[in-house]
């Protein structure tokens, strides 16, 4: 991507303050450290969020801040719990379990554990960026474009959480309106021009016969590898066609009654948890940056799968990737002013 083709893109975010994005955020969702993991999963699902700050419970009220619990922490604790190994290895058939064995399975899992015991299991849970609503949007974008998904923003009226989705949603609103001729030209370029379509990058995939447990474990195995940095895994059928995808967010709302559904094939698991298997939202290599951003926001998702004319999977474009484009534009603008 040349500097000329990026010129003007930084104007979308350069002078905006975070207060412009946080004005409508009136409540900070949080969890008490004494809540069970099952209760926190329910909260994440109901609020449609991926993490919450955890506070000490003191006389029934919110005490000191303990840390951030993310869906990654819970997935790590649940998916790699030793009691699941005998099922994954085929030693035990969950359909033949007695009522007592089912109750023991729940007890052996982490669902009934206090959530404060899971704090810090992953890097994401250990680190929490702190921003101020007087900070510029570009400062947040630079942080989020490295893979950070959320930050705590301090305000006079009280703190709130800011996410990648909030930033990309704002950008979508800005580029959906009337643009200058130069800016319209930039955002109308295909995503290949911005380096968002990998030329040669191995895709980590699952088969539609693989269990949800296998997928969750696979996600975590590649969590800290820069080459992959998996957040979601595409699921392919026998003809290598994309049928669905699974991410850590699909663990939200799992409870004592649905726990063992994690041992079912991915499509069955998704249907049981969500009452449907959502059709993957896709774009092509020639889809414009503007249409890509609007599509990911309008569908309220975190990524779009990239397929060719024959529906063969080429890659994925995430919110992190989109924010990275604007980081590069801002850096090029700053360099041009030196």
C-alpha cells in the first residue's frame, strides 16, 4: 500500500476524542469475585460482552478491583480441565453417564468455582489498558490494532469499557456519510490493496465432525503464536467448504445443563447453544475497505471470512486488521509532517 493511496484516511480518526465515543456508555458491567464461573458466563452472554472487571465483594458492595476476567480465561480453565480428557480420548461415552456421574462432571469442571480463582490465566486477563476520555481516538486505535480488545476509560461520571467494536462502529459511521473525493477513493479500494488478504498463510481449520472441545483447545494452543493469533476457527465440510466458525465467544451461556454439549460435533454444539448454526459472513478479495467495515459492523460480528469466486477459504479480516489500516494511515501522516 503506497503512501499516496493512504492519504486522507487518517482524517477519519485524527482529531476525535474518546469522550465522543463514550458519551452513551452509562453503565459499567462488572462481576464480584465470589460469583461462580457459571454466573459470569451467563452475564457475558446476556450482555453480549467478552470480559468484565472483577471486584472484591465487601459487605455486599463493590470493593477493590481484582482484575479482568475474559472469555479466554474461562475457556482456558474449562477446555483444559483434566476431567475432559477421558471424553476427548474416547475412553468415556457421555451418553452412558449416570445422573451421579453427570453431577460429578459439573463439580469437576470449573463452573461452580469462584471466578476470582481464574484471574490471570491468560495474558489478556492480566493486562488492562487504562485510557482517559480526553485521549484521542488514534491513541486507542494504536493500542487495539496490536490485538488488545478492550480498555478501561476513566471519566468524571465514572469509568466505562471501550472495545474494538466501539472504534470500528464509529469509523463505519464516519465513512458511511458524504466523503471528500480523495477519501472516497481511498476507502473504495479493495482490501487486497491494504494487505488484508494473506498471500501465503496456513489456515488453521476444523472439520465439521470435530468436537467443540477440540476446537476450543485448538484456539488456545495457538493463542500466543504470532503466526496465527487465533480468535476464531473456520469449520469446513468434506468438500472443504466453509459451513460455520467457532470462537471463544461461543462458550458464553454454557451452564450445568448444557456442559457436556461441548463434546458434540461443532455444528451440533452451536445449534444447541444458539438454537441455530449461523451462516458465516464473507467478503471477497475485491471487496472495498468501506464495504468490509460496514459489513462487519452491520452484522455485529468481530471478523469476516475471505473467500474466492469458488467459495474457497482464503483468510480472515478481523477488527484488529481494520484498525491496523488506520494506524498505518496515522503513522504515514505523522511521518509526512516531519
